[in-house]
C-alpha cells in the first residue's frame, strides 16, 4: 500500500551554488531515510565516471547502477540512490560509442516515469540552465518529481544569506561589513561560508567591523580580482595585467567571470558619472549606490579618473566584446589584455 504522505521519489537539485546544492541534497536524503542506517540505505553514483570509456575496475559502472536500481533494499525497507552530474545523461545522437549512454538514458527514463516502490532518487548537477538537461527526462521529473535550482549570476548579491549564515555561526556582521565581504570574496556561497567559518573561530560573538573584514579576508583567492578591478579603475596597467595573468593561469576557464566583474565595475563608474552630470552631490551619490562606505568612496574617487565620454566609450567597447569573450575562449586572454592597455593609456578619451 502506497503512503501518499511520503516525499517525492524523484528529485533534481542543480545550480552553480555548490553549497546549497549539497546541503539541500543532504536534507532531502535525511527526509527520506529518517533514522535508517546510511550504510544500507544510501548509494551514490557519478554519471561522468559511469560514462568514461575505460577506467579503474573499482569505478561506478552503468551495470552497477542498473543492478542497484533493480535490487530490493537489503536490511532496510527503503533506499536512496544519488546520481551526480545528471546533465550528462541525454539521448544519444550518434551511433558510434553511444551504447552506454543510450543504455543509461533508457534506464533512467523508465525509472523516472515508473520509480521502483522501495527506491528514492536524488539527481544533482552543477548546470545552470534547464537547456543543459535532456528535455524528455526534465519534462518527466517536472510532471511527478521535485526540482530545485540554486544559481547565482555574476551581478547577484547574497546579502541576506551572508547576514543570516553569519548569525548562525555567531558572526555579528553589520550591513556594511556584509556588503564589503561580498565585494571582496564574491558571491559563491561556499567561499563565503569558509570565510564566515574562519571569522567565527577568531571573533565568535564579537561585532565584525569593516576593518576586520579587510584584514582577515585579504588572503582569499577572490581578493586579487577585487584588486585587479581597482588597479584598472586607477589606470595602473602593470598591476592590473599581473593579476589578470595570475587569475587566468590559476583558473583558465574563468575568463567569463573575470569579464563580468570588469563589466560590473565600469557599470558602477558609468552610473556615478551620470549622477555627477545631473549635479548630484557626492554625499547623495554615496547614499544611492548600494555599496559599503569604504568601497563607495573608492569607486567615487576612481570615477574621477575618467571623463563622461571616456566612460561611455569604454562601456560600449565592453558591450562589443561580450560575446567574443564568452564564445572565443582561446582569444579571451588577448582581448582582455588589449582592453586593459587601451583603458590605461586613455585611448577611449575621444570618439573613434
């Protein structure tokens, strides 16, 4: 007899916010297993490992996955199967070397449409868009399962999350301190969580000031990006290029994120210039832009390094470069280096 109060048997949790994906996945598994022993009630597979043409004999295989899906739980009445990298499972287009993928796709299609009585499935993915998944599989999950998406875009700010997470860890952040932390660390929740954990070890229960943030998160990997945009805004070519080179060497595929941060910085500068041209006072500008006072004052000073025409030309060039940077990854480093040189040499001061 089926218990209709039981949670969804099929769940898909995806997005680029790894921390929320992992925490939500663990919570869903806990809901389904309750007090059952995980050793007997939970199995985990990785689609990327299963689809490799050859690998170590102890890896997860498609056959192992299928056997697990077809076998009744032992020593328990319920089992959860977690499958990571779900976005890789799609209907095969080519006939060559597609047999494993076809086999896995067909099996999952049957499972999603008619899940075994004693099994629950949690699929995870770091994909950001619905288009990244198989349309038939996604459609079936939407009809009878549960989907949760955790995606942060480059211009999003997890302000409320940082403040609330800090409270849970005993880290007392003011609004300005929280915004400063996001500006330095970035909007990845895993990175922010690590920094909050570090602050909780040193300053548990103490008010966290902007000075403490600047001192104790300085070593974070995103801080150099923060410094790069600062140097570029001050037209300091050498440090800007050095940090750009370091970032591209450390994370070659992050050129899109770097470009987005540069775009965000110059959008701020352009907004400030527009406000200055409308005769806003500096105090009014500082009150209107949603940045901590420390950052806002810096950005206001940086804006003075550019004329209004220069800012418009730079922003127009950034718009022109957007698609080239995103879709021509091999050219992205050269495009960014050339952009930096032209900005710092003042080549956008006049109309082309």
